[in-house]
């Protein structure tokens, strides 16, 4: 996971929709075309953000060694853990579980994601 923007704060953080839109949307990683994200918050161990996967693209199969991955689909749909999950759907992926967000057969999707350290 490549991060170019990090937002940290010891206290509360509030973003309006306009604030979120103003955060630069950056490629998740150079070797993953069609996948971008906005980092909303990061403390070095955990992260929150909004990820967009364009139609015909996928994140690629991977596992997080330590963090739990929470995904809430905001719009569109993608195949996650063998299920096509659409807007309003939620997925929890424990650390160590292989998974993908695959929009190759859909019109793409936008998700809110959390990578949460077990200590969180």
C-alpha cells in the first residue's frame, strides 16, 4: 500500500463532503491501474479512506498480515470474497485472509475502508 498523504490528529476530525472531495485522489500503487484512493486518516498503524475501483479493474488478491480490513460499499459494486457486493454492503476481512476487490465484471465501485490494527 503506497501512501502519499497522511492525516493524523490526536483529537476529533470532521470532514464535510466538500472537504473529502478536496483531498487529492491518488493511485493506490503504481502497479495497480484503475484503483485510486483518498486517505482520510492514518496513525501509522490504522487507516481510513475512500477507494475507487474503475470498471474493468481490480485491486488484486492480497492479505493484510496484521490489520483487519473493513469495507463499506458506497456506490457501484465489486466481487469481494466470491460475492458481488453493492452499495450499502459491508465486508469484514480478518488479518491473514486472501481477498480482492474485483470490478472487472461491474461498472466499478467506491468504498469506504478501514485498516484497523488489532490494538485499535
